[in-house]
């Protein structure tokens, strides 16, 4: 649920005009206009567009001459390409533990897993969140380790004025269809302040300019135009995502584990994730909501690593998160009723037997509370109001005198059915 179709329909005229304009130009044209905008957004000196975020990470490692015999530290909790790119260049991924509250790499684990073979670290900012990397950067400098910031999910985010895409030796971006800013055919970019590395990456994306082994990873003009168009709306969309996240936070904080808010953080909410008490409850809610899980297993547990060399720390925290995390729908074009529905489903599901709302209604109406036959009956507005108010404030009904219990029971059944429709 990305809102892709709704966003297109809202801007359909502009997209058709952009399509017409782009189709009248050579598709292998210069895309520096997009690269220049990315430099402005991140504060980097150089930006190189490419076909996708996976290539961006791969080229970052190649530009640093990471190769067979080297080791690269990374997280054990992320999307697969965060780690697979390390194996692509022949190096050995070293999977580190995460901080269970931020889901980002733990400095303690990084220090534990360091060896003389380590030449770089790939550090992803997950879900649009950012963490303070100052101490990790200092460790990298001390050990002469290159820091690659995987900012695929965090474009537009910042922490205390430090922008995603501006940290370390090289940063990478993704414009995959599920990102806050997406291309119509994916896309990626590499950001750096090092001119020599930028020149190497430019060659790599275009068959190595016949000077080195390279790849066909050009970004075509039309895709660049669409990304550029959407970048103009990044602040508007981010603000809307933050509004939705605030509602989730406020309504769900007493029921699930939400991501803590860090002072100075401008979160882009690429994903809104919660954690449940256990895997059974998480899986039940996943099925009810038709939601997704990011991510359902630590990277090292993927089948491919049965045949690929790696090292890893004890990553119990990563495993706990994988078993309990759930991603809720979030995009700038969600309606209020959709947001309310998701919140209500979660609350009702988690409260089920010990629901204060239901229990307080039982105090007045008795244990024989549910009766589907009453859904056909009518009641009065005042009873609808009492039930809705009781849902918001469970103790409310204890202080309200009323005469007709039957009408109150009708109102309750109608309200509860509406609340839980399509959830069972």
C-alpha cells in the first residue's frame, strides 16, 4: 500500500505532460539536472545516478577497491541488498547485532566483530529513521575503515541538522517503487565528496568506459524526470507521513512497541513499524491487516548464505525483532477512515478478551452482549453517542444514567460490527 495510484491520479495531467516532453528527447540524455538536485538535498559535492539502489551499493564498494579477502561490517537486520553487494565484490560480510530500539547497528557489536581484514562498514538507516553515527564514524577513522551510508530508505530525513545522504565516505540512495520518492523504473544514486571516487562510479555505470570491467546501469531521461518531479514534493509528502505516524504513535503506544522519537529527528516514515508481544500475535495481526513484515528473518538466515562465506555476532536482538515486527500502511494519500480502521483493528485484536470497552459495557448490559440479530434494529442518536464515547473513554458509561438497555445494546452491536468489519 504505497498510494502510487492515488498520487498518479492527482497529478495525472502533469505526468502526461512530462511523458510527452520526455518522449521527444533522447532517453540516454544527460541527467545532471537530477544529480544537481540530489547534491542540493544532501549537501554532497558529487552525485551519480544509476539504475537502482543495489547497483549504487555495489559501485560504492567497487570504488573503494573492496575485494576478495576483505571483510565488510554490516547489520544482520535489513533488506538483502545491504549485504549481498558485499558478496558481489568477493568480500566477506560480517553481520553485526542491532540496537533493539532503533533497529540500527550496535557500536558494541561493531567493535566485537572488527578484525584486521575489515575495510569498510555498510550502515543502513532503516525505515526513514536516523541514529547518531558520531561514535561509529570516530571508530572507523581510528581503524581506517570506510563508512558507506546506505540511505536508501531515509532520503529527506535528518538528525540534528545532519541530512541522510551526507554521512561518511559514500552514501547511496534508492528510488525503488516503494520508496518515499520513487522512479517509474526504480533508480539509484551514489553521493560522495571525493571527486576520484565519483569519476570511478561514473565509469562503472557505463561499461567501465572500456577502461575497467563495468556495467550497464544508466538512468534513462524519463525516469530521471519523474524522480525530479517527485522530489519537488518530498517535504509535503514527508509532512503528511509524519501526521499519520503521530496518530499511530498516540493511539497505539499503550498496546504495542513503537519507535521512540529522538529529539532533533526529522523522520521520513518510509515505513511505520511496530513490535508485538510475540510472533503468534504478530502473525495474526499481519493476516487480519494484510500487512507486511520488514524483515522476517536476520540476513544471515537467508538460504543464499548456506553457500556464501560470512561471519556474524550473536544477534539475538535481530531475531527477536524479526519475530515481532510489523509494518503498518503509511503513505501521503491515506484517508482518515483508513487510518482509523487500522488503529481500531489493532486495538480490538489486542484487547479481545480483556477489552476495557467490552468489559465496561458488560457491567451495564450483562455477559450476553453480542447479538447479530440486533444489527437489523434501529436506535437513537443518544445511544450511538454513549457507545462511541465509552469506546474513547471506557469509564464514561459508569457515570451515565440511561433508561433503555435494549437500545444501548443495539447501538453497541452496530458500533462493534462497524469497528471490526472485515477483521475476522
